[in-house]
C-alpha cells in the first residue's frame, strides 16, 4: 500500500500481481493536536519571574531576574502596575508580556496605560502581541476607561505596525529628559 495524499485521509492502492484490485480510503490515526492559540492570563506577584525573558527583550538593562522581580513587586505593583502574559503549551515562562496600569488625567480622562509590551524574538509575528492588545482593550473597557495609551520607541517599526493594525493612532510626540545631579 502506498499513501498518495497527505492529511487525515489517504488513498491506498491494494495491488495484486496483475493490476490494482481496488482503491479504498484509509483513516490515518489522528495526530495529537497542540493548541496554537496562546493562553493570555494575568501574572500574580508570585509569578512575576515568568515575565523576565520577554521583558528582557524590551528592557535589556534588567541585568538579573531577581532585580526585575524586586522592582516590579516592591515599586510598580504598589502603584497599580499589573502584568499579563501570553503562554504557549510546553513552556512555563511567558513568550510575550504586557505591563500596564490604570490612570486618570485631565487630557485623557480615565485610561489604561501600557508601560511594557514585548515578545521574545523567536515568538514574534505569531499573534502574541495582537492577542495581548485585544486583552488590554477588553480590560480597559471592563474598567470603564475612555482610552488606551502607550509610548513606543521610534526605532520599533514592527511594534508600530502592530499598534496601527490595532486601530491605534499616533497622537503625540513624547519628550523626555534624564535628570542628573551634575547640572
């Protein structure tokens, strides 16, 4: 017997010494299907360390996992910072993460601000950022926010494409200045 068509069903030829006797359908065993849809969930304080590989891509100055966990859990979380992650089957750590907080301003009213949004390089362009953005949009609506905002480095062209595809608009230039004690 020789399989002629790949897939779940294959046509097989039953051969005799003279000719093809019959053609029949053989059911191939069903492959174990792995979910290609990532699981998006919030990370608890005890799970902050699971965000490290993805955050390291965006924040390379975070030289140690323990340092990142300390900053997030002792400084940022008390200020309202929350973390969500995109998880794939077979990997404990998040392959993409978003850190965000709920804020209020005269300019934007009640809004959800995304501090960090990053995907591990080997998992980019697989829908993780899009799924995180969808989760953030739903959470902002659930919390009664008027808007969703984020800042992005000017060199992050792939990220900009994602944001524009998520119907975000470029509405401002962000200015910053490092304050040193030497001035």
